C-alpha cells in the first residue's frame, strides 16, 4: 500500500486511465469486428465504409496514446490488404 500522497495520487490516476483505456480499446475491437463481418459478407461497399470508420477510430487512439502507433499502423495495413484483396477478387 502506498504511503506518500504522490503515490496515492498516482494510484488514483492509474485506475482512471486503465478504465478509460479499456473503454477505448473496446471501441476499437467493435470497429474491427465490423470490418471482419463485412469482409465475411464479401460486400465491397460495406467493407470500405467499415474500414474508413475503423481507421478513423484507430488514428484517434494512436493520437491519444491508448494504442502504440506501430500497432495502429499494423492493423490499418492488415485491413487495407484484406480490402484490396476483396476488391481484386483474390
């Protein structure tokens, strides 16, 4: 258990940030799930809108330091590769 005031404050801040980040990561998971389901339907238009929305959310999470920028880049790249493969019919 923390004894100093600054350590107690740090515990409070960490708890708040953990809850905030958990909610934000949930939003990301939901958006990626929408992309995955649109890809499974093989609907190009729906997949494009889902990818666009997911990229917007991912960029926001990277700017807020919820997710590492490289993680965001990797996920965006993966989604775009799958979208392009769907467009070309591979």
